[in-house]
C-alpha cells in the first residue's frame, strides 16, 4: 500500500502544520460580533461572510493576518 498524504512525502509536514495551527487564535462569536455582522452593508451579504468580516473588524488592530475558512 502506498501513502499519498503530504506527511508521507514530507515527514516534517505534520509537525510544521501543528506548529502553525498552535499560533492561531480565534475570535469568539459574541453578540457584539453578530450585531456588527447584521449592520454590514450591503444587507445582501451572506451570513457567514458578514460574520467573518465583523470578526476581522473586531481584531484588526491586534493582528497581522486574518484567515477564515
């Protein structure tokens, strides 16, 4: 049996990924974030997109990068 996973091709890949993930933070989904998301314009923005934008706006001064998925 062969292994096509990135960890098989590059044994340090899993360790590198774990280190990267350990440096990530989260933004709590609070009423403040939800209210900010609801107030975004245009109102046709998709809900999850609006929550991501509102979360980014809540922490933009404290971070160098913001990733959503």
